[in-house]
C-alpha cells in the first residue's frame, strides 16, 4: 500500500501538534501558530499533486462500458459491473472519473401530460340583501347574522351528510399553455427539447402519449424530423386518420416508429394493423399497464440500431425489419 506525499505532510503536522500539546503553557504560542498553518493548507491542492490528469473519455464506449440486454452497465471486455475504486488511494480522481462516466452523453426528460390543472377551493361571495342598510340598528343586525350563521351551519351539515366526499366546493385552474396532454407535449418540445443541443432524440410514448406525439408531429413536423431518431410507442391509442396526419407524417412513422402493443404473443412478434402508420409488435403481455416495462429490452435495442443506422447513413427501418424477420424465422 502506497503512502502519498500529502499523507506524510499531514502525519508530520499531527505528530508535531501532539508533542506540543504535551508541553506546558510556553508551548501555546507554537500550537496557535501550527493551527493557523493548518487552516491555510489547501488539502484539495495537496491531493492534486499525486493524482493523474482529469482527462476522461466523453462517451460510454470510451470508458469500455455498455448496457447489456437487461439494462445493466457492464465492462465490454470483462463483463464486470462498474468499479468505483479504479485507482487505489485516489478517491478524488475516482470520484471525478465516476462523474465523467455518469455524464454518458444522455439527458432524460419525463413528461407529465396528465396533470393539466390544479383544484382550489372556490371563493365564497357574500351578497348583501337589499333590505340590509348601514343605518339598521346594531341589535337587529346581530340577530339576523346569528340566524344566517345557524342556517348556513345546518345547510353545510346537510351537504356533508348528503355528499361526504365534497366538503368544499372546488374549482379547476388550468395550467397556462399546458391545459391538455397535447398542449403539454408541445410546450416541452418548444421550451426544452427544441432548445437543447441533442442531435439524437428518442421518444417512448405510452397509451395516450402516442396520440400526443402524433399531434406534436402535426404541429412541428419539420422540427421533429430533424431531431428525432426513433420513436417507441407502447400500446398507443393514436389514430392517424382521426388526427388527420398527412401522408409525409405517415411515411416517416412507418420508417422510424414501432408500436409494442398488448398481446399474448411472445415479445416482438409481428401484429397486424389496420392503420397505415408504424409497425406493430407484441409487448409480450396482454396487460396494458405493463407494455412499457415488458418491452424495454427490445425498445433499447431498437434505439441502438436506429442510432447506428443513422450514423452509417442507413435507414433505421432496414435494421429494424431485418431484426424482426430473424425473430419470426426463429
């Protein structure tokens, strides 16, 4: 086990302080001086002297790591999980290496298209009757107020008894520019995705999220085509006819989208469709809510193949279809 220069320096100082503290009152000045010296030592700088340069790869492959078909990060050559202590006694360097690997060239945005409004209690407006006047005797007003409060109390009790779930009258306040799932998807695209430096954007859209994505394409067709590499739909409820998606959109979806639908067939088995949009394959489950989870291994493989095809100037559809044919042959 090696001992770094910074460790030796700190050890020497610590021993010196221990010796001084054993002395009498005359040594207090020396103790104060050493404490002052310690306070001015930059430990970060001392540690930097013994560590290699912080020069790390900017891709996951550069670190010789990749995600396997189970979504686990593994070393390409050894198959071992990630090792934090890559170099002994260099905690700061290992931490920086870990942070650099964690940067992986990916960013994730999770949309929340179902939360479009908040509920607040509806304000109560007191309407003064025409019979009430400022010059009404105080005793009479107090008596009327008491009767009014008692009446209100009985009415509120009756309402609570009749409808216990509705103790307060609520009103819905819609979120600005996010009043529907379609508006929310468009807002996130305009303010975040379109503004990002990302060159390869991938979508995973479940259920109504597929409909929201098609609407996004209708509204921002050229922009979506320029940034989005592939789209994975899971049991999507979109309909290109009802949404009036044009021919160019339908053609793009056939080449760049795939819909993993609920089915009792094995994962990736081709499923017939009446709609002329994107291929449909089985998600390996007939439960709607499990289609995303069950199809994740195939989805990430689909994204990897689409990315490689784009890099090699090939159409993603060719790679995807060849994969599906091989599966059906098996």
